[in-house]
């Protein structure tokens, strides 16, 4: 009887550790996705500024819009103004 309880606790502990490990992996993945989006946005912003400096207004506008794409996604932590 005591060994059954002990094996039950060990099983519960293993499951809890697996849940924590999975949460840690998901958190790390979400963090890396956020960082990649920030780097992409920063790069596109620099390219848009260069296009603007060369008087390529249409290209600068397209690049600026591309740099802003995704900033209203829930992953970024913001809510579009119309959905508040």
C-alpha cells in the first residue's frame, strides 16, 4: 500500500516536471518569435529611411507599412483600437 502511494507521488511529480518543461519551451519559442519580429521591423525601418532619403516615396511607404505589419497581433501584447 505504501509503495503504491509512493509510485503515485513519483508519477505526479514526473507529470508536473514535464508540464513545467513544456511551458518553458513554449515561453522560449514565443520569446524568440518576438525578437525575430522586432529585428525584422528594425531592419525594414532602416531600409525605408534609406529609400526616403533617395526620394523613393512609394518604396519608403511600402517598407514602412511592412515594418509595422504584425504590431497589432496578440503575441505582441497590444489590441487594435477598434477591438477594445
